C-alpha cells in the first residue's frame, strides 16, 4: 500500500499532457492615466505570465466614461484580445458608430432586446479560444433584465461549443457578485467582478472549479477617488451639489487577475490577483 507521504508527493507533481489556457483579465481602465498604465505594464505582464488571451474592461477608457473606436483599436494593437463594458457603455456616442462591427467587444448581455452590440462572443488567439460574457447587476444600478437568467441562457448554450468561459459581472453590490459566482460555479471557468474599481481580496477557486473574484479593481490613478480627481468627488459628497468629474492624472495603479484554465474540462487550476503601482514599478 502506498504511504500517505508518497501520495502527497504524487499530488504535487505536474500532470503530464495537461493543456491549459492562460488568461489575463484587466480591471476597469480609467481614462488617459489608465491607458498610460496599460501600455507601460503589458510588456512585463506578457513576459511574466505568458497569457494566451488578454481581456480588459474598457467602459471608462475615454475620459472616464465610455470608449471610442480609436481607443479600442489602440488596445487591440497593444495585445488586448477582447473588451468588456458596463453601465457606461453608451456615455461616449462614438460607440454607436462601431460597436455592431466590432466582434471583439461585448456590452452587458442583459441590456434590453434590440440594443446595439453583442453580449457575448468567442475570442480566438494563439491557438486557444475563450468565450467572454458581459453582464450587469441590478442592485444600486438601473433596473434591466435579470443577469442570472441571462447567464443561464447564454452560458448553457456556449458550453455546448466552448469549454472555457469568462463572465465579467459588472455590478455594484458585493452580495450580488458573490451570488453570481455561486450561480455560475461549475459552469463558467471564471467569474470576475468589475465596476467598483476597488480590488477585493477574495480571489479563489470555487468547489465546482470556477475561478472567482468579487472585484478585479481598476487601472488608473491611485491618487484620485476611483480614478477621478478627488476635489470634485469630495465637493459632491460634502455639498450634494452637481460636480464635473475629470480623470485624475496622478501616479497610476494597475489591477488585474491571472488564471490558468484546463482546456479540456473548462475548470480553473489557478487564479492570482495582480497589483502594480507606478512608484514601485520598474522595467527589467
């Protein structure tokens, strides 16, 4: 009979023949500061993690609200393979000119029927494929279609064709995000939260094999408030009067998660949160 120690050693050995997909998911990119951080950080992240597919949330990429065709193409040129969005999808009107013709971009799938764009797609890169699904929460956000029912319909359909599925759940309430994680456990490979811009410390692999984090965080100024100039935000909180928010141009922070997915089963093997800061960052 094999000893317990011998079995433990075997469990730690790498499994031969295992085929993984390395996925890098980048949190909400906020304005010019976020774009600067993205451009500076991507080469080092590619070298360290060797991601097959890179996905980023771009709903705040243009001056903190929405995205433009020029910015989306800039991201693609830097090596981003897919872009997810959220409640600020329509804030920059330029998006109506290109979202229907951009297969690498998704907006929340539970927006009303007839909304421009698509809620999910399959990204193919470096010989791998990953389905990405974008959903928006309803707690403390506009009342739209149920994200849980939308997730059921879309993910169950995708699983017939694609093993590895990433769900970007753009939601405010942590309880709603955690609920989505459990709802998708064993069906989606990854459920990553976006929207709050504050990275949570609960990256884990759920019992069914789904990599989960409540919020991936943001890419933008660490000296502002959620990437925006703090003076205007403080003014609004203190006076309850309208204020014009502008992107803060202070030193940046970069938040993301990396995951290894089993290409055969679609289950996650590993998830790791990533935090980088401009004043601590050096190019090797």
